[in-house]
């Protein structure tokens, strides 16, 4: 028996791993300064990429030294977790901004991220993450993980009004084109040897929040139907993924400067999430009360893995190992512990701005995840 009182189930040889993470890390100061110089025209894009390469080598070593087996580039080449990727699809532009009121322990935070506008036919005209994956894969001997925004990010925030009627009088063709574009991206990654992809999805989590559901209604969408529609979209996007490629989805309620946008348990989307969505695993936020209880995990079928995001990336205070073990045991009353893993609830820097947390706390929290996973499952 292991220290949590559950039978040890050992490390996992395929992702997601017992000790895992969502992907983004706090940007080092020298990288932020280089980005500023690039915007000012003082250095070239090639010079900026060289600085990014140096920073990524450092964050890879950081992850490896902690004992993590899934390794990301920290999203060090991005400004936003989603916009940098989506705007490289033909027919997609980032325009204006949508006001979102985020909430944090210190109070409310106003944020106006650009809105994705579909201005023409959506097409995948070039590999988007290929070169970034190839570099990451060349500087680690462990499993290189690629994080990309969920295809639902092209619909939820703007709805029908953000998708040109001229290009898409029928939204079903829009969904088909988006799925095809993502399938092409996964094909290019798979051909290069990528075996681990994570889709970052705020929208299925937002549909757990009644205020967000009402917003969807105001845009003309049915919040009860959208999870089904989004599951079909994601399934079509990943249906032909290369053999041996694991695809997980991360549900996020917002992550900007340690603030969040939504709250509410997973119950409104749980059946669709676990039984209609054909992904291999789920990274779920469970760091505080706004994520609800573990009861929705009763819908998790055999063969799928849930990564419990019990460690907060939004506050510096370190969780206790005993508390994490108690919460894992509680979750295990609804789903088998052998189908679970542990991670922080989100990235540490979903945007270039970063969360209000120290670099030392980032390391301490990931070390805690690794140590707890070893105690509970007997490996990472």
C-alpha cells in the first residue's frame, strides 16, 4: 500500500504522465526584454528566435531536473496561448477586443483579449507548430509535448457574428473546414515524430458557468447543445491523428495575471466531456471551490485518464502533500485511481504577462506534484 492508502499503480509509460503539467511557464526577464527590442525594431525575427531557443533550452532543463517526463517549450514563443496559433490559419484574424472581467484573490482584473474573426475560408496552408516542435524535440530526450488551442476557440467568444456569412452561410461547412485544418496540423506534427498533443479549451469550462451560458444564449447559441457540437468538432479534428499520438484536452476557466473568468462545477458538460469527446485524457482544474466537487468524475469511462489539477498556479502559497493525497483519495471514490494523474490546474503563464507568482514558487509547486505522484502511484 502506498502512503495515500490506495494500491500503488506505478508510473505511466504513455502520456499523460502521473506527474504532468499544462504547459506554459513564466518567461525569463531576458526573453521579455528581447521581445521588447524586437517590437521596437532593434533586433530581427531571427535574432529573437535565437533568444527564444536559449530560453527554451533552459526551461527544458528545468523540467527535466524536476523529474517531469512530458516536456514543453513553456510557450515561450507566444504572446497568447491561442491567438498566435489561430491567426496562422488562413481566413482567421484577430481584431479589436472583447471585454472580459477576470477575478482574483486581490480583486477584479479587466482584460480585453483580441477576438478571433473568421473573415474567409479557414485553411491550413502551412505547418504551424512543426518547427517549434522539431526544436523542442531536439533538446530533450523525453516526451516533447505540443500545446495548441482547441478548435472551439474559433467559435465560442464571437459566435455566429464573428464568422463571415459570405464565406460560411452554413456553419456546418465552417466546422468541417476547421476540423480539416486541425487534422492537417496533427498530420504534420505526427510525421515529425510528435506523440503528445494538448488542446487548450476554455469554452467547455465556460459552459459550466451560468453567466457564460447566458452570454451564449444572447449570441444566439444553445448552451445545452454547444457541448455536443464542440465534441463533434474536436472529434473530427483528431479522428485521423497519427497512430501513437496521445491527444488530451485541458479545460480552463481563464488564466490571466493570476485571475480567472468563470466558475462552476463540471456537471453541465460531464457526460458529453467524458463520453462523447474522443480524447485520451483530461486536464481538469480542481484547485479551489470554483471548480466544484469530484462527482462528475463518475462519468469517466474505462480507458480514459483524468489529470487532477489540484495545485494552483495562481497563488504562491504551497499546498500540502497531505492535502493533495486526501483530495486524490476523495476523487478516487468516483473514478479508479489508476485512471488518474496529478498536475497544476493551469499553466503559469497562459499569456506573456505571466501569473503573479514567483519563479521559486513555480519550481516548488512542480516539485510537489512530482513527489506526490511518486508517493501515490509509485512513479511519475
